[in-house]
C-alpha cells in the first residue's frame, strides 16, 4: 500500500514539474538513454498534455572537447 502511495506521489510530482516552468528551471533534466517511448495519446483522453520545450532542456548544455582525448588521438 505504501508503494502505491509513493508511486502516486511521484507521478503527481512529475506532473507538477512538467507544468511549472519555474520549478523546472531549478532542476537538472537528463535524457534517459534506456527510455521506452509509450503512446501517450491513448492515455490522455484527448486533453492537451504540457511539454517541456527543447530549448529549455538544452539551455544549460555545454559541449567541450576533452584535451586529453585529443592528445591520445595524436600520438
């Protein structure tokens, strides 16, 4: 029974996080490489589902070349 409550609380948290831009801005979001996409259209009953804009997810992303890797490749 407690596991069910934890699951409900977690789902509620995720829903609130998805809908609240200010809350999302304070939490680091990462892509799950093992994520299995689910057809959400059948779960929403026609209501609009809020989504996180891609530019917001990528806002803090910085890509840098690792100098150490470059040195290993050269020799």
